[in-house]
C-alpha cells in the first residue's frame, strides 16, 4: 500500500473536509489528497467555483449539493466478475480449498466491502451457487455487502440490472440467476435473501466477524497509508484463521507478512495466518447461577421464579441458546413482535425478528466471540407508513458458574420518546454508530502503536510504495476515463437518434415532392440540379439520376431553358418569387405544349432556386 505522507495538504481543503465530516458524518480525511482534491475540483468546475471556501458556502445553503458532491467523489465503477482472470482463479483454485475446510453444516460467511451497486456481492452469490448448488448456497452462504454510498446501496438492494450490465454473463448463467422484469433483470429471490446490504464505513465502523472470505477490491487505493493500515487491522480481526482476503489489482499487502500469507500476488489473494486478533473487552458477560442440587421443590420454585422474571420483564426479551434456538420469550416480546409461545423451540433465523428491525444473528455472534455485551442504539422499526419506533438492542452473553458459554439474551428497550427528543435538539445529526465510538478509542490507540512500530519497515519499502502509488493513481484515472466513456456512449446514442430523425424528415420531404403532379426542380447557387421530382420526370422524360448535379442550362430536353436565364438570375439576386413565364415546349411524348414556369428563391444556407413547371392544357393551340 502506497505512502502519500509527502503530500502538502491545502489548509482550505482540510477545512472543507472537516466541515463535510461534521455536517454530514462523511469522513474523507483518510482519503489520498491528490485524487480527492481532483474529484472535488471537478465538481467545483461544474458549479463555476474555484475557491474551496466559496464551495463550502454553497454547501451550507444547498443541501442537494452534498449528494452531487458525494456522487462525484465516490466513483462507482463496477461490474459483474470484474477482472475475470482474478475471479476465475478465485473460483477454480481458492474456492475448492476453502469449502473443503468447512463442515457441511457450518454457515459460510462472506463480506464484500465497498460493494457499490451490488454487482460484486451478487457475483459472489453466483460463484458459491455454482460450487455448492443453488439450494445448498441458499441454506448455508451468507454474504454481507457494505458501502458508504446510500444511493448505490439502494440500487444494490433492488437487485435489478439492465441487459447491458449483464453482457459479461453467459446466457445460461443470466437465465438461471436473473428473472426478466420489463427492461430490467432481477436477481433470483431465494439467493437474494442471503445477500444483506447495509451502510458501513470501513475506516470507522466495527468489522463483520468470523469471515471465511473478505472481498475488498479497488477501494483501499483511495486511502492514505494511515487509513489503509487501520482498515487492514480491521480486516485481520474480521477474518477467521486461514480466511481469505481478495484485493483489487492495484492493491497489495507489502508489510503484513506476519499476519497474512501470500496465496497469489498476481491475483492479489492473501490468507490470514493462525493466531488471535487483539480486540478490546469492555464488559464482563452475565453469569447465571447453575443448579447444584437440593430439594426438588426449591429447584422448581427457582425455575418458576426465573421464568416469571423473564415473562414479566418491562422490556421485550428473547433468550437464545448456542444452537440459535429460542428458549424463552417475555410477554412484551410476544406482544411487540407478534410472537407466540409456539415460537419457543424454533430457530431464531426462522423468525422475522432475527433480521427486522436489525440483523440480530451477527450481533449475537459478536457477543459470543468477544464475550461482552453488545449494544446498538436507536434502531429504527417502522410500525406503519408514518410511525417509527426506536429501540436500543442489548445482546448479553450468558455463562454458567463454570464459565462455559450457554447462550445469550436479547433485550429491546423502547427509546422512541428519548430518541425523537435527541433528534430534534441535535437537528437529526445523531448517528446509530455512537455505541461504537468508545470502543474504537482503545482500538485506535493500539493502531497508533502498531503504526509507530511499522514506520521503520515502511522506510525500507519506500521504492515499492512509490511504484504502488503510481499504479493506484493510474487505476483511479482509468476509473475516471471509464466514467467519461460511458458519457460518450450516451452522446453517441443521442446522435444516432438525431440521425434517424433527419432520415425520416428527408424521406418525408422526398415523398412530398414525389406527390406533386407538377414538375419541381431545385437548383443550387451554381444552378446545378439538386432535386428533380417525379412530375419533372413525367413531363420531360429525364430521370433523377440522369440530371443530378448537372448544370440545368446545359440539359437537353424539350424546354427552351435559355429563355429562363434572366428569370433565374433575377430571382437569385432579388430573393423574390417571379411571375409565371409561359414557354412553348415539347414534352416527353413529342407533343408541343405551353409550359408555365415559376421561379422561387430557396431559403437555405447555400441559396438556390425552385422551379415549378406546369403543363397548361389548351394553351398549345393558342401559341
């Protein structure tokens, strides 16, 4: 990963980034300043500003500008199975080895970090479905797709893509995994339910844990070395021992040989070494008193008392054992979430409350892994179209007297009134991630110590890092060029439509000329024939292709054209229509006729005239 510490930040740019972080919660301070400044400058040019301070003033008065700026900074260039050689290697070489080390009943956990509009996450679902079979994949594989771009996540959650987006897929793969809905193709629903999308900032939020495979491609290259180091620390914690890390072709791990093995440097695939990852522990798990014998009546009363404590608890509470089976439900939980006593003994994953209002199973796994209480504050739960409930969710691991983990309790505390008051006082700027901030402070101190220890190693790798930095800049430029290419394709499509409209207009005008019974001849400013309609062909016996681009006054046909020279020149000079001129002529049948000729100016850029020639029946004898 490249070192950009030699960059000299612009103070006004740093002030703008601080303002964006404080105003909207988007922290771009860890991004590389060269590419970040270029993207912000691009947006400033579009709105006609050149100074960062002026642009900050615009952001303060226009809330819509934030969205346009974020869309410019966050380059969402992605596709299904992007860099097909790397995906082929992953599927043929890595996936069989990964699956062989996992028990047939064990859940397979995968994280696509920086998933943009979801193509990468769905590519992973297709890859696992082809390896395991669709039914087995839908039963065992869980894929988390995360990004900071809410607009891209909305598209990812829809699972709908255009035919052009799916061109990379063979027809049989597309037909198997996508259902056509109008002009869009929607990912099949049984596998879609196993792909979970959510907003997640890899520089700030706690990582998803116990992963078998973590995919983060062409994302790290946008961050500076400090942010990259922090992200890799989080990835190391997220992966289980011998789990795989799949990076983009412009990214690599140059100084993490103690924690990761290189599986394929060419394809950027690494494997986490065995060993524990350092994690903070902030709370002791709740211990339950285990029975030690005694009178059966006393034991029964104790069990009854314990059940009544759960049953009458003021907050909704669910108890789950290590196998994920619901063992107890409080009356508040049954009333609040529509549960019944028959749900006791069912797997938690089969209940709606396991994933709505939030994903409970990942929180339970985190509490079990870290042996501490996990709390998520102010989770939204929609009761109706206009009514929201806010819940604090507390997951507490439960241990017996001997310290053995036996399950966990999940408590839902209704904080709707308090949350609404906080949202009003703080202008809707409260963040659902507040619970993680205190935990992150200890982790950040450990990361700072790690960065200091690695500084001496990074100095030895300066040359490699400079080359890597250049490669990352080229990759970023390539992303921008690809974005520009898509804009050019849109312009080409508009030009094609305009060309079609012009062809239709030309065909229409030619049809109009052909339908006129009189002879119509159009001459350009050089008095050469530009148009010769069907009426002229019928009158004089000359076809359009015989006279096209020929000098009108050099044509040999039955009309004495010399008599029209003055009339045509007068029309050209005055740009006015002339009076009809009657001439004696010979038509294509050899009959003598009286022909009326009217000359009109041609209103076009090049100039010219239009001659209207009509046979005057009954005038030949008069002549």
